[in-house]
């Protein structure tokens, strides 16, 4: 019986991770990007409010 593994090009694309690990990493990267956008929006809102309260508009 010949045991088949993951093709080398797929393993090297994912840094040697297993499929479930690569999927988890991709999910975490997507969530991280979403949180970064939320933070950027919040920082922009904060800057706008600070400028408006200072009367610099």
C-alpha cells in the first residue's frame, strides 16, 4: 500500500502547515483585517470629534 501525502507545492505554499491550520490562519487574518478597519474608523471618528469640539472646522 502506498501512502499519499500532501503534494509538496501545497505544503510549501502554507509553510508546512496542515490544511486545518492553514484555514485557521486564513480565518484569523481575515478577522484581524476586519478589526483593523474598525479601529481605523474609530480613530477617524475620534479625530473628527476632537476637531469639531476645538472649533477647527
